[in-house]
C-alpha cells in the first residue's frame, strides 16, 4: 500500500458563501490488519460545518483523476474509513468538499 500526497488544492464553500481554498487532507495513514484496510488522515483545519471527505480508490496510481478512480466512500464526515482487505493492490485519494 502506498499513500500519495498530490498537493492538489480543493475548494469548499462556507456558510457565508465565501469561497475558501483548502489543502487536501494531510498525513494519510494506511494500516492493513489482515482483514481490513484502515485509512486515517488529519482533519482539514477550517472552521466550517458541512465539510465532507470522499475516498477514491484505483488499481492504477497514474489513472486519470477522477474518471479513472472509483468512489469508494462518498460524503464522509469523519477523518477515517475502512474497507475489507482486497487481493488486488489499491491506491487511495481523499478529497474534501462541502455537503451544502
């Protein structure tokens, strides 16, 4: 397993409709306990309600994003996610957005 920090900026709308530019979640950690793959990351440091994370997965780290990636978990409100261990090698990306 490999975590890649793409450094791509993401955007989020705040409640006051001010456009904010925020960095993608940082410090992605992947742990494989044999049964599950567990991802954790630092929360995005903005003081706004409605922040959600989307986890994408792909067997090809160089696949076109987002069209070549599968949405594994949309609209997460926590900074962690797990899925059952897979026999195929997977790569993950986390994006941040707004539920509003």
